[in-house]
C-alpha cells in the first residue's frame, strides 16, 4: 500500500512540475530499474545536460527499494555527484524510499554531464563475514526516479551553439527530390545524431515536417532551400565554400497537460491546455555550390570540427576526413583502454568485478579466434587465503585461475567464433576469501586492479567463409572502398536507411569508412567489381540483373519454404510493406549488400531492413533477411543448392494453373469417375432386368 501511494504521489508531483520545469525520468533516459548487489555496491548514471537548463534550482529525486531482508539501521546509502559526496544516510523502514537533492552549477562536469553515483553498504546479520555473497543483499534504484530541470530564462538560447546543439535534435529534413549530396548529408547527420543518443531519429521531406517538430537539422544546397528557410541564414557562403548555420528563435507551443487530482480519496486525471514559449532551432548544412556543400558534408563526419565550433555559424574552406587514420589500421590487437575500459582499483572480499564491451566490427575483420589477455596487480595472498581470477564472456565463465602470493596477474584465454557474438560483454572478477577468523581484518587488506593499457584483445585469424553472412556485417566492408548505390526513383525513400548504414559502418573504435554515392543508372557494370557495394534498389531496377551471385533474385516473385515440413514461410507480395536484404560476395570477392522494399510504406520498409541486419543475430550463416514495418523478421540461409526457394514467375502457365486449381481438378475427376460408375451400374442392372424378363 505504501508503494502504491508513493507512485500516485509521484505521478501528481511530475504532472505539477511539468507546468514549470522539465521533468526527465530515468526510464526516459534508458535506465530501467537498476539493482545494486552485494555488501558494498555502486551504480553510476550519466546525463547530458542541455545548455537551455539552469542547474541552480534544479533537483534530483531518487526512489529506491531496498531488500526486505536488510537490517535497515545497519545499512547505508551514499550519493556522489560530480565525484563529490552530497548525501549519506541509514536506510529507513519504508519499502519505497525517496531522496530529494538540490542541484547547482558546480554539479556539472566540464563536458556538461551530470554524473550521479549511488554507493551502498548493506548488512543482513551482525556478522559481516556471514553476509558474503548473500543473494538477499540488494538495493534497487527505481526507473521513475527523475530530474526536475529548470529552464534558463536569463541567457535563453545564447548558450546554444553548433558544438552542443546536436544533443537535443532528433529529426532531419531533406529536399523532396534529394540529390546524391542530400542523401550523403542526411546519412552523416543521422550517424552524428545516433552517436549522441539511442533515441529514435526521424527523417522528413521538406514540407512534411509536423508542427510539433521545432528542433531539427535541414540539409540542402542554398538554391533549393524554401524561401522562408533560406531567409533565416544571415551569412552567405561563397563559391566552393560550405556552411553550418544555426538559426535560433523562440516560438509558442500549445499542449494538453494532465494533472492527477485527489477527489474523495481517488486520483482523477484533469486535463488543461498549456501555452508556453519553446526554443526553435534549425541547423542548416549547406554550401555556396555543390563543391562547398560537399565540404560541409565531409565536416559532419569530423567530430573534432563539430565539438570545437562554439559559434552560430561556420564557413568551411577546407575539409578532410583522413584524420581518423592511425598507425594501427589493421586493428587486429586492441587494448582494453581502446574499447573504453578504465582502470578500477578494487578492494574488499568476495566478488570484485570490472566490465568491458567490444564488437566484432572493432577489429578490421570478423575474428575467427580472439585471445583475451588480462595483465594487472593484486595484493599477495597469505597462507590459507583463497583467491581466484575469473573471466566471463556474455555471462558465461570461460576461465578461472588461482591467485597466489606473487601479486602479479598475467593470464589469457582464447575463444572461438561460436563463443563471441557481434556485440560482447567481457567481465573480469577478482574473488577473494580470507583465512577463517580473519574476515573482518581482510576488508582493507585485499585489492586488485586490471591494467587496461597492457591488457588486450587480439584477433588471431580472420573468419573466412565461402558465403558472406550478416554475422560479418559491417566489418566485411572495412577493407577497400565502399560505394552506396541507390535507384534514382527510390532516393527519397532511402535516406533514413542510408543513415543507419553509415552509422553502422562507423560504429567502431576507428571510424573511417566514407563511402562514395552513385545512382544505379550511372554506375558502369565494371565498377561492381572494383568496390564493396551497398545497393538500395527498386525491385524493378535493371541493376539487380548484374548480381548473378545474389542468393535471391528480388526482382522476381518467390516463395521460401520450411525444409522440415515443406510449408511456405514467406511469399513475396507487393501489397505488403516488406524490407528485403541479402549479403554475398561479388564476382571479385567484394562484399555486397543489396536492400529493396515493397508495398506502400517504402521508407519504413527500407529502414526496417537496415536495422534488422545490425542486430545481435543468433546464427552465423544467415544471408537473407525479410522484415516488415512492424519489426517482424525472418532470417534465411540461401545458397545455389537450397531446396527451400522457389520462383513463381519462372513457372509456365500450365504449371501455375495446376498449382492453383489442382484440388478442384482432382475433385472433378473423382466426381466424374463416381458418376461413370453409377451410370455403368445402372445400365448393368437394367440389362439384368431385361434378361430376367
């Protein structure tokens, strides 16, 4: 009951707060209920703060649920903000507990992040040695915890500039008839926004932007921008010059606000209309001509330029993307620091863990085997102590080594391609149990630390197969030049999908994949052998005939069968909005990815296909993906000898007629046989009667 009333109170509080300030829940930031385990645990949250927020007067409100088994008066919670302690207290007896903290400008880091750490010290019994590894020791930070952020009414939009405006944008607008430059601009803007946040990114044609969208990126050459938008750009780029221009203003927005009001003990929703001033920001990516526009697009891929532009506009005379290159272009050996690991000094007893993440695409090729080596230090064990160093990959224990008195850690394990996935979680664990009777003194004696500079992942062999699969995407496109090819009549539908592809090609620790762009009608057949090809095509595009090694001919109607029961699993239909993707080696062993779309929602179908092939797939050999706009996905492994593929268009008229009406024909024949039998029988009976007479 206490928990239920707390939730109702929270809903009421959020609805009232939303009238005056912005309320951001942990759930909306991507944090579900977060459990902290063990005697001494910690959890961290990082929130990017908009320049429109005034930290003085803002609040952090935390709700947490402690384990029912805890001794509350012997358990503690500590809140640390920006590496400074701000709150410490014993746990109360309530099942759901609340902490409200005032924030200030000093709580922000130099890069405008709010770093929140929650540390716990939990107790179940009076003997701390008995509490080791007790699964009942936990505290859960609830996802309806929130930040109440005050809008900065003093400086307004003055603090917003090109370097920080990407954090708040979730939409891109492009011309209704996009050129290749426009597609490239959308793609790189999309990739830049997706690196900023995992929230959904919307893509609109000019003239179709909803009124509710006030904050977006608009791409296009100056000559084709709508007059009302072109007039917002107060600086004119010269020929061969690109431009970023941030137009800022305040506009009025009307919205419906819902308040929960108590009426005779029952919370009732009351709706009212609220009108308030909201910021309107448009970041223009353009140029004085096509050459200048291309420079602006190139600058979109250079994060150093974007992060160091503190004004409202930037004129670009020179732009390059070669700064991404480094000496280790092969990327076969990666230190834990390169994949984002930090050295954590761990002390205590029981389980002391550090976590790291890596992707297959962090390497220059899909690895067949990966050596994982950990190097570090720990306090030497005394006689009778028990200590181990464990390595976990994707939740499974893959190595365990006993610690000794040396205090030096140098251990490795090699994993094969069946053990690592496209995206991987790697955990290291120091596990220490002291000699009986010395438990209390050992809390300050044992420590362990992994050296992230010396520890590394090394790919031993590239994964080479006769048929390319989605498991090898996107790293199959890391070597050589990639060309993105699009059907001219489908260009307006492909913008969002190309953005997903550009993001994925560069979603690794050494992003340097800058594809060339071409229309399918302009690419010579010989170029299909010179480049890695990513093609987004109309189902009727003649270029599809230039891929004889494709698993499926998408320009023909086909059916896919389940080989176990011979039932139709998928049948191509133009009436359903489907995205279709297939990956294979071209004639010169070049990586080739072909996407096409059917139905009335072509943009959504393309986007669904581009997203589906980047997910954590459960098979190593899928090379064909069929997905619909509702995210239903089917994966197939199709080769030249596959028996589960059938082309409908290649059948003769007689064959099609037989397949469609064979049951009716057989039934008709059966009826004719029965009628013939009855006719003959009646004639025989009549003859017998005449004979008897």
